[in-house]
C-alpha cells in the first residue's frame, strides 16, 4: 500500500478549509475553535475589573472576561473604593479617617499624637487623651493639669504660699518653709498662746514665744529685770538679781564689814557692796591694801606678812659671798650674812662653792672632793720616742715627762715598730704590733700567655707579692693551647675538628641533624637523616612529613575530604569546614501587589551530598530543594504583608561541618506604617538603664531609634526593643522610632521623656516640743513616691543616730538645745526635690490654763490647783501668793494649797516648767473675799 496524494494519516481537523485550524494549533482569542477540542477561546479569556472612578484600579467584585480590556475595565482588582478616584493603592495616605491607599488601614503611616483638652489655655491639658494625626483646636500635647479652669495652676507653675497645689504634684504649698507663729499683742517681738504654722508671715504674730504678759511690751523674755515688783524677764521671779546686799564701811576704805548688812536696790550712805574688810576701824587694813613686812595681816587674807619674800641668810666670815652655819629666815636683809651657804672653809676666801677646782690636792669648790672634775689620763713610758708607750700606766691630771697617752708598743727600743707602722711584706717582723707577721700580704700567681689571648698556660707560672702580673703573664690559667690565640675558653666553637672553646669537646653544638625532603615541600622524613654543619641539598631541619613522596601532604596543609591525612596530624579528614558559596538572586525589591517568582542559585561545593533550602514567610519553594538552584513564588497578599527574612542554604556532607550561606530578603510594596505607641518610662534619671519597645510593625525589615542628648543606646538599634543608659548630659527630650524596608522609611513615633525629680516629701511627724536632753526621738515622713532616698538635716545640738537616707530618723538632743528646724528632702539619681521642714524646740510646750478656785476665803485649806500634762516636762515649779502655803504636790502638775487668815489679795501665782534655761509661765489671779 502506498501514500495517497493529498491525504494524511492523522484525522480530527474540524475545519479542513482553514489550515490555521487543526488539533495541533494554539487556541487564540478569535471566537473560533482553533485547536478542534470542541471549545472556543478556552484558556485565552482574561478577567478584567470595572474601574468606575477611572483611577486605573479596578473593583474585585465587578468583573468581565474578554480577550482585551473593555472600556471602563482594567486588569487590576485592588481598588477598595471604586467610586472615589482619590482612593486606590497608589494614593498617598492622608489624615481623613479613610483607607486612601487600600492597604486595609486608615491613616496608617501618619504621626498620631495624644492631645489633651486645655480649657484654661495654660499649655497643659487634662482628662483622657485623644489620639489624632492632626492638631485638635483647644487641646495640647502635654497633660497633667490638675485644675484646667485656672491658668495659674499647672505642672509648670511655681508653688506659692496659697493653700493650692500650684504645680500639680499632689501637694499644696510643698517646698515652702513653714514656721510656727505666735500672737504678739503688745508688739515686743515675743508671742504667746498656741502656735500657728504658716509658710508666710502672719500679721500681728512672731516666730518667738514665751511672753508672760503680752499686753505689756516692757515685759518679755529679753527684757532686763528691774526693781519694780514685776517679773520683767518672764522667768517666774520678781526683782531677782536687782535687790542687793550692802555692808557697813566705818573706816571709809571702800570695804565693808560682813557682820553689818542692809538690803536695797542701791547702796545707802556708809554702805558698800564689799564685805571683806577684816578691820573696819583701820583704813590701812583691807583686801585692797599691800602686805608689808610688819607682822600684821594688812590685806585681810588671814595671814601676816604673806606674799612677801622670806629668805634664808647665812653668816659669811671670810667675805667671799658664801656663808656657813645655821640659816636665819627674814623678809629683810641681815648685815654680815648672805643668801648662799655651803662654804667648807669660811676662813679662806679662795675656797668656796663658786671657786674653780685646780690640780692641787685641795677641795677648792667645797664639793667634798679634791681635784674632782679634772681630767686624769693614763701615761705610759715611751723609751724609743715613737709616740707609743709600754709598761704599766700612771694616772695623772697633768702631763708626765717621758711618757705618752698611747700604749701598745711591742718593741719600745725600735721606733720603726709600733701600732701605727705599716706592715712590711717579707721581712719576718711584726711591724704594726698586731701579733701577726706579714698579715695582709697577698702572694699572687701568674700564668704565661704566650699567644697573647688573655688566657694563660696552667703549666707555666710565677708567684710574688706584686698585684700586677709581669709582662707576658695573666691571672687566668684555662688556656688549652697557649700557642693558638683562636683557641681559648672565650672562643666560639666552629666546625673544624678542634676544641676551640677549651671545654674538652670537639665541634659540639655545631653539628646539626638534617632530614631528607624528597618531595621538596619543606618538610623532611624522620626516618632519613644526616648530621652536618649546614643542610646538604635535599635535606631540611623539619622531620614531620608523613608522606615525603607527595608535596601536597605535610603539616599545615589544608585537610580535604579524601580519606587522606593531608595535614600530618595523625587523623584522616578531621577539622574540615565546608563553606557554602554565596547565594545569588534578587534580595531586595519594592514591587507592586502581584503574584511573583524568583530563582536563587549557589555554586557546587566539593564534599556535599545534598542541599537544603529554607525561605522566609510569604515565599513558597516551587522546585530545586536538594539542589543548588531554587525556584520560589509568592502571592500578592504576601507582598502586601511584606516578605522579610532570610533565604538559608545548608548541606549534608560525608565529613566535616558546613557553614550555611544566607541571603537577606526584603520584598515590600510600600514603606512601613507608623509604629504603635512606645512603651517605657516617661521619667528617667542619670544612672538609670531603661528599656523602650514597640509592637512589630507591618512590612518592617529594620527599626531606627533616635534619643536625646544624655540617653545612650546600649543595645537594640535595628530591632523593636531598645536598651538605653542615661548620663548627666540628659536634660529631657524625645525618644523616636520608625520602621524601614526596601521601599523606604515609615513615619516616626515619638515619646517625651523628662527628669524624674522627686516630689516634696509628706509633712514631718514627731514630737516638736520639750526635746532638750531627749534620746532616740523619732521623726518620719510618708515620703515622696518617686524618691529613692531621703536627706535629713538637723540643727546644732541635735544628732542623727540612725535612719539617714530613709524616710525615718532617730535623733539624740543635747541638754543645751534651744530651737531649730529639721528638714527632709527626697533624692534620686535626678537630684534632690523640694524641702519639707519642722520647727522644734528644746523647752517644753507652754502650760495650759491652771484649773482651780479663783475666789477663796481666808483660812480656806485643801484647795487643789492643776494643769494638763505639758509635753516634754520633767518637773513643775509652783509659786503662790503671800499668806498661802503649798502643802503637797510641788514638782508635779497638781498641788494642794492652804490659805492663811490674811492672805494677800490679787497676787500672781505661776506654774513653771524649766528645761535648762528656758521657762514657760502661765499666770492666773485669785481674788480673795473676806466672808463677813
């Protein structure tokens, strides 16, 4: 059978008149079944999306299929509002509450700040914050206003004394000094009554209390007591110290008689204040008179002639100024006598204690010794006149002819022999008298140095007492060849079969062992060696080659995965590190929101049996796992979320370890959005370490942080968690962060940070009165919420015994303490806050009202008077009017009084509590009524 012209073996043509239509043709968009599969235009219709607003982006919910885009349709389906041309994926996000760029977020990428309503316009707001990307009229960025209807009250205001929390720290009048004021009715500078604590002066009041009559300006604690029957100085006593006792002065010498007195404010005629006259009938005798030598007590001190000089006088018969015998004591000189005794021969004027002792055998100076104090020396006979004597010494206070003071001559007949002579070597005589002959003489031995190399022949020598060797000789005897100057102990051994350095060894240290290096790699074969002065050709010093037939195998070679010990360490294929080659392929891209794909490759690496790839979230491996070529794909949604991470390639190997290869991927369609609010402390101090963080930002591949001066980044730059340290340069500012990716940098999120200065501590509590001599007194404050420590100060006389640095201290108070301020200040690393103070006094508080009868009858008894307990009081002193008697209770706060038949009327009674020198007085008056 043969082919038929015009016929073929394959059928199935559905239009045999159109050669473009057949089962092998490609279907194209032409309303014809081009590939004869019974379907028209299958697989070539495209989906198009309605673009009602004409912005180039279509509505995914309104589609049509066609070969090309109909009018009003586009290929994109990402428009989120197809009725607004300003809203589409390419639009810029603006602050309007609309998702302008169709990323599913409204106003993203914009800076949102917290705004607070500022009703009083002082720049500080209050209430709940409103977050906005546009400024809000009537609102500000700073909150904390505690009274938003008063512009003078805000966190930036200064605290003033007005009972208001001006600076909004939760405390009124904090940081101001509060003092205790007392009403001063008479204007004398001293007040009375209960104190009023105030941070500003109070009209009509003063800081000092203790006035016992606040209606009389002349009466107060600083007044001087005068003689007027009034307690002028408020010490509870009347005219004390102004009534004086005077004494009769009969002889008019200004000194009075103690037995004749009178009392008055001033001296009457014939009276004086002094009472020390011992004879008021003799004006020459009084305490002011001078004592004279007359046997009378002239100065009234109870002694006669006292204060005068009485001397012992001795008879001086020979008139040499020195007396003898028994002394006579007198306040006047005695003729023929002198003040100095001790004369041992009062008939010889040359002998007395003032004379000089001379060498005469007499006691010239009357000290009981003859010739004492003179120098007696030992003299020795010097027969040969060489200045050195011999024999027994003779002691004398004057020189002896023919004798000398130095002995020790061992031959007093030979002037050349004595202790100062020089020993002569070799004469057999003890020249210097030290019992030794020729001592100190050195016998020197010198050795011939024929070759003049400074080393001598031990077999050729001479000896003498001369310290300098003869010519041709030296003191050394170690030359082993005195005919060759190159051979001696100081020479260097050379390779010449000679003992060059005279150590008994030939060529020691100059013959080396060399090892054959057959493969020329610089490492020798330990089994093939030779000794020589230098390396022969083909030999080396090293003997560590484990294969001298292969130059690639030697110590230091790189170990390969080849079942061979390449580096000669005795281990095959050890310490192999296989580093994979660099991954190539697109790593960064700012791409539209579409489906996509990419290919990544790495070079083949010897020793690798299999490859393993990992890809970041959003990428899908489509092929190539296990090989060096990887194909990946991604969806439009993945691009919308951002593909950030790394492609990693590792491998399996028969030996060694593998170092992975990494490629960082950053695929996004837009820059990141604005980070959420920054978490972390808003108030910080130098020395702090703080952590700030944000939630992960969509599409972010890295984060950039900024900090104000004094805030140093320790770690976390590039991440969403930042650790910082604060130093002394910090003065406030803002911490900022924004996210970045390959498409750009997103908007910045800011957080304001400021100094964490402590608030003023709460008021100080503790006993403030009656503290003199008190111990272990406690003062405390409820503290300041942001203080880490507390600094206390106390006045002079008060000592902190424990608690400094805490919110409570214990103090001891001295017995002499009067008054002062205790202060406390909160501290932290930012410094010190405002100061809180408390005024304290050493004296007790002022007694209250005296309770008891004010109207009593003559003879009435058993009347009780009392006062409330006074803080700090240890004793109570009462006084009562004339005619009244305290029968019990003196020293306590309750007394019992009996009144006489004629008690004084309108008398003042005081209750006094005294602490050291301070007194408090409460006055009351009784009116006594006679019952008729």
